[in-house]
């Protein structure tokens, strides 16, 4: 009999020659369980997705209730669907007044695509500025603004008129001009290995964009929904973008994304041409119902308020002579080791001990700490014990 693993390799499109190949049967909270009922701590949250944990009861209940009402009805933007309306209203009530209009899509890459189009349409300009070592997705447009050449070269030609600046380089900010349609930036760089912004860097970026009437886009696809210790990272740094892109932790485990702006800016997609941006499944009612429940959990269980203490506990317990540095903010941390060989050994050993973590796309000398925000102190202690033991074994 052909195994699930063989069928996976034969019939499911692969992203590399070495997938993890964990066969997960079920998941709950911070744990995943394989077909042998072995328990794994998920220290990646499916890459910053499961902020409220796997299968949170309130999220599951909201999904079931919506399934009993309706699924897909019509392409996006034509019908008034209560899950979309309720979620957009709730989310924007927590945002600055200038972020009052939510355009729903299915994923982070789609959110970036929509934001780039919106910025070009509103400004009438074509130049896009992004940052080196930034990750914004893998579709054609989002790949074009990826700050890493190795991942892009096989797919050229990509979008024209794109320039890249160095993150935290203040002098590079002067390259933004009246020709620039938008500046796209992660307020905290993720796949670069969790790089936090330098003091006043985002403020200077905001000021220059305002001076040149350039649209400032924040990619909060990884940092959003409490990950950094605020609902959104821009709140932590006191800088409001013109467009905010979100996904991952938004849907409570369901596929959902959005780009958010003012009604004035968003309105430019309605005319010249009509239907300036369209999607079939964007803002699926089941995903929006899950998102409402997920946001309620984050707020009502006061998960954000618990994050500073949880970050401090990780930093306190992850002490080892092989750890060079722990970077980041909130539950969005990078643990730096000597080299990729050691990081890979630690990751592989940790999996055998029941813990899943991963390295970063553009910085393979560190592994990530981004568990569900619901993780408890005792679970943090258990995770750190496994990691320290794994580092010990990696140097034997």
C-alpha cells in the first residue's frame, strides 16, 4: 500500500527537495500531533499564523456557525456579507482614522499586490522603493519587491522601476523623491532574521514620504495581531502608514489577508478603470467569521498584555555559550548561533525531542521563536529546556 508520504511526494507540488515531512494528524493549542500521537511544540505558529493557537475553541465554533449559514456567494465587493462587514468594522475601530477601509484578499502576497496597485493608481507614479533582505511574498509582483536576488534571478524580467534601500540606513531615505509612488517596508524585518528599526528610522521614513507625497506601506503580515507586543508593530513605534497590509495571524488559522487604507485612497480603485482590483474569494465569509473570533480572543484574553513577560522569560531561559544573540521584540525573536550547519542540527534534534522551529529565508544562522501568543509560562520553560538540550547535543 502506498503511504501518505509517497503520495505527498508524488502528487503534491513541492517547494524544495527536503521538506520536513512531518505527518500531522491533529493540532490543538501550541501542540501538533503526528500519526503516532507524538506531541510537537509549534514554536513557529505555522510561520506567524496561529497566534491564538491551533483550533482555538472560539474560532472553531465561529467557523461551524458560519458554515451553517453560507459559504461563497459572489465575487468580492458585490454583496453585503455580514462576516466581512462585522470584521472590517471591528478591525478599523482599533486603528487610526486614516486606516478606515479594508480590502479583503486571501493571503499576504495578494495583500502586497493590491497595495502596490493602489499606490500606483492613487499617485500616478511608477517608482517603488523596497528594502534589502525584505520578504513580501512569492507572486510576480511581491517577488519583484523581495530584497534578495537569489530568489528572484530565475524569474526575470520582473516589475520595472523598483529600487532597494538598506534597512536602518538613514542616508538612503533621501533617495525617496517626488517620482516615488510608494515605499514598502516591514516595520520589523522578518526573514532578514528579525531586525528591529533603529531609533527614529520609521519616523524619518514617514516624514520623507509625507514631504514627497509618497505612499508609505507597512507590511505587517508577520508582525500583526499581537506578535510584537502591540496589536500592530506600527503602534509600538508610533508611526502610521498610508496603507497597512495584513494576513497570516489575521484569520485564526484560515486563509485571509487585507490591505487597509483611507476611504480617499482606497476609492481610487473604483474608477478609471472600474473594478481596478478584483478577487473571487477575497474575504471569504468563513475566514472572516474565524477572524472575528480570533481578534476577540486576542483582546478578551488580554494576550497582548502578556507578551512582554513571555518574551522576558524566553530571554532569561535561553542562556547558552553557543547562543551569540537573541534579537527581536515580543514573541517575534531570532536566536543566533555560529552558522547554518549548527542551526540545522539544532532544528533536526529539536524535532526528535518534540519541538518545531525553523531558520529564516535570508538569515540562516538563526532560528525563530514565534509561538502562539497563548503559550503559557510552563510551556515556555518546556520549550526552552528542549532547545538548550538540542544545542548541547549539536556540539557533542
